[in-house]
C-alpha cells in the first residue's frame, strides 16, 4: 500500500519506518520537504510536499500538531476526499489553543473534530495513544502486544487502520465511532499508558 505521511517529525518518522519495514511504500512530507531527504532515505521511503503525500497515498497518516489540520491547503483537503486518513494527532492545550478548547467543549473526542475539518474523508483515530519511543522499542514484541485504540465512523477505515496497526507490530482495539475517541484522548487512562491489548480492552470495556 502507498502511505502518504503528513508530518515527518517523531511520530511520522517512527511510523514511517515501521510501515516501510512492513513492505509498504512510504512518502514523508512536511512544509519543508527539502529537509526530509536523509530521513526518507534512512527509512527506505521518499519525500515530497504535502500535496504530493495527499495525492500519491492510498492511505494518509496525519502526524502534525492537532490544530494544524484545519490549516491544510484546500487542495490538500480535496485530495484527501474519500481516502482513509489515520489521525495520530493529540489536542494539547498549550500548543493547539482554541482547537483544544473546542474538543473539550464539544465532548465528542478529537477524532470528531478532525472529521469536521476534513469533509468527505474517512478519518480514523489511531496511534495517538502511544509515544514514538514506545513505537520504536515495542513493535512486534513477544507476548501480548501493546493495544492501539481505533475509532472511525467508516467501516473501511477501521479495517484498513487495524491491518496497518498489525503491520506495525501492535494490536488494534476497535473502540467504535469517532465520538468514542474521547475515551482514548489525552488525560484518559489508556493514553500514553503502554497498556497491552487485553489491558486496553478491559480499561475501555470493549471486546
Ligand atoms: N511525539 C509523540 O510521541 C507523539 C505520540 C502520539 C501522538 N503524537 C501527536 O502526533 C503529532 C505529531 O507529533 P510529533 O511529536 O511527531 O511532532 P514533531 O516531531 O514536532 O513533528 C511535527 C511535524 O509536523 C510538521 N508540521 C508542523 N506544523 C505543520 C503545519 N501547520 N502543517 C503541516 N505540517 C506541519 C513539521 O514539519 P514542518 O514544520 O517542516 O512543516 C514536522 O514534520 C502531534 O499532534 C502529537 O500530539 C505525538
């Protein structure tokens, strides 16, 4: 699968490497693609501008500051239409300002906020609960794997994301619709907990 990654920092880099190692084609992008050549080569992928990641990718990973999704160019948002977009971003009060406030006020989770900004896109919230160093160190571990909560309003997005989570060496835990992403946003018990999949399921009361 071709994975276009928007945001080539700690999360985009760590997930890009895991996805490339799993045999996917990866393209890293940011507002400064000219700075990404070495990192892209290192993980065995390509790099380019954000619009290229959005048009080229079969699936897109959003790994940028939470509130920045709103500011993506209209051409980028149009290119994402009907695609599965994995949203790994987290609303952080100091960084995301009013976007953080809106998530708190709406009470329908950070995934719903992103979905409202990306019309016609199949947004799935996942990978936001796990620190990038945990991604790097714990992928494909023996025994119970770390659980990655997954939520979307679109069944195809749930299916695709779950497979990509497995490909990266973790275990998906399907939580439900995007409004349920509030159950694994920052500040919840499972967020940044490194819980195994059985522990995440028990904490969230899902199968
Ligand atoms: N770090 C973690 O362990 C971790 C874990 C789970 C979730 N997250 C979430 O994942 C997201 C990325 O975190 P990170 O730690 O990877 O951040 P980071 O290392 O600071 O990287 C952010 C990336 O996004 C790009 N970017 C910044 N502002 C942008 C904008 N307005 N439009 C497009 N691209 C922009 C940056 O490149 P340019 O500035 O060159 O564009 C950079 O490539 C955040 O929402 C964070 O909360 C992080």
